[in-house]
């Protein structure tokens, strides 16, 4: 037989030393890879925590933006309401000014422009009905 380890014969010591060195080298490489994996895991956890914080901040900002959008919408509604009120007031003012102009014209026709008292006003318009 050739002397293989499976036949119950011992391997030469130089072969065992080589296997032992290979095992030690592989063990060191594996330990290095395990450390790298732990480091990567720590980095990933730190990134996950950062992402969670960023996500929370974004959620808060979205909430603030929604509140601001609602406030802007409310201000727009308030502005429209005030605009309508102002239009009504302007229309009422224009109506009152037109009535004042008519009254001023009537006063001018009745001599009110030169009269110093109501006694000096001359009658204008249709005559009152007579009692005959």
C-alpha cells in the first residue's frame, strides 16, 4: 500500500505540519473575516439608526408642511371672504354716493346752493295738492 492516512498509517510529520499551517492560516483568515463582518454589521446598524432619524425628521417636516398648507388654504379662504365683504362695501358706498349726488342736484335745483337757511329754499318738484 501507498501509505495514505486513511489506511491507518500516520502521515509524515511534514505533511501534518503543512496541514496545521494551512488550518492556522484559514483560521486567521476566518477570524479576520468575522471581524470584518462584525464591523460591517456595526456600520449597517449605525446607518439604519441614521436613516430612522432622517425618516422621523421627514415625517415631522411633512406634518409641518401639511399644517402650513392648511393655514395657507385658510388664509386664502379668509382673503376671499374679506374680498367679497369689501366688494359689498364698495357697492354700498357707490350707491350712497349716487344718492348723495342726486340729493345735491335736487338741492341745487331748489336754490339750496345759495340759501342760507331752510326758509330761503324755494319750493321745487310737484306742488302739494290743494284743499279746495
